[in-house]
C-alpha cells in the first residue's frame, strides 16, 4: 500500500510537470512595467510575463529601454550591482508574488547588441561585470529566464557562449524567432547539447506569427527545432492594424494550430497595445486559459 501511494504520488508529479510544461500562457510587456496595469497582468490567466526592451551596453551595464511616452531609459545593473531602484524592483517582483497572481515565470527580452564583443573580451567568466550584472538583476527582479529576441546580428558562436553564461548564473534561456530558422536550430542544438528534459537550458521558443513572421507555421517550426513552440500573435494595434488580432481572431488562430498538433502554449505581443486600445486583458487571457488549460 505504501509503495502504491508512493508510486501514485510520483506518477501524479510527473503528470503535473508534464501538464505544466505544456501550458504556457504568455504576454510580452512592451509598456513600462511601472505604468502598466499589473493587477490585470496578474489576474487574467497568464503564467509567463516577458519584459521587453532590455539591452546590454558596451561596458556590460544592463539597460531597460523605455517604450512608453513619458518614461526614460533606466540603467538596471552596473559594476555588479542592481541600481534600477526599489520601486521598479518591487513592482516587477510583485508580478509573481501578488495575492491573486497566476504568474509563475518572469523573463526579460533583449537583442544581441554588444554580446559578440563582450563574449570575446572579457569573456563569460563569473568575475566579469556582465556576469555579475545579470546575477544582480536576477536577484533584484526574481527573474527566471532571459529571452533572446535577436532580429539582426545572428552570430552563433557568441550567442551560444552567452546563453551558457546565463545558464551558469541560474537563468533559463529562451528565443523569439520570426525568421532564419537555420540559425535558431543551430542555437537550440548547441545550447542544449548534452541536456535533456526537464533540464534543457533553452527550454522555450516563442515564435512570432505576426508582421515579419505572419506566415510562420508553428507546427513546421516544431519539426525543425525538435521541440514544441509557443506561437505569438499581436493584439489589436493602431500602428500596424493589418497585423492586429481581435479576441475572436486569436481564438480561431490558436484553435486552428492546436487542431493540427500539440503546442507548448500560446502568447501575445503586447500589453502596451491592450491598454492603449482599451482592450480587455481578461478576454485575451481567457482565450489562452480555454485553449491551453
Ligand atoms: C486594471 O485592471 C483591473 C482588472 O482587470 C481593472 O479592474 C482596473 O480598472 C484596471 N485599472 C486601470 C487603471 O485601468
Ligand atoms: C508594440 C508596438 O509596436 N506598439 C505600437 C502600437 O501603436 C502605437 C502607435 O500607434 C505605437 O506607438 C506603438 O509602438
């Protein structure tokens, strides 16, 4: 009986992990976190928030670039210390810790600017400013992952070294491709070399299925990458209305894909537009909780 109970517990845990691993419900935070409706972000069914607009400076400092009128860029970490301010740190941490929050994973999203030169010199060592800055930021913001949204540089060698450095710091590593699948397959293969589920370093792929990636087929990308992906669609937006997706259209696109095969989850680009266009977080979130329960 004891053994049976133990076996059942283990089985349940495996099932649970499997289920959790399959139901990513994400949204990219384009708006300054200090100005966005964090209550809505916590309570609309999302389990993953990805904070957009992080960049590395030439000296290894980490910057939070403002994409919101009236906000300015903030240096988050320098010389191995977090200097982004308590208000911002508390706000970001609250996304995962609020009383009613459904969020259990926080990532920052960045491009590949200065990664190549910094990996060449001083390199990825644990005593470098870059390493220590990422360590300090992880602690201050309680981060789980770093998302690589490289859309221009595509340097394989430095990308892989940097990803492994972030793994040493304790981050998971994710990507957000819209094109260039050959590059991303090589990144996945190299970053995850010798690793297996559930210990993959590159453990998530957020695939842009709008704008430049409008014609991406998540199922085709999954076959090439050898892992399930999270397709992203763009909510209604007045800068490129043709790329906007209403709640009803979002439901139909995600259902269409899921009807053809299992996905890792679904997600949206981005919160700024939801607020600017006075859309409903709850309605967009419900599409994800219905389809990726
Ligand atoms: C933020 O979202 C919550 C929950 O969706 C809503 O009740 C509230 O009115 C929103 N706050 C603002 C300032 O829009
Ligand atoms: C994410 C994004 O590109 N949002 C845009 C939506 O439209 C407004 C203005 O129409 C832009 O300011 C945003 O940058």
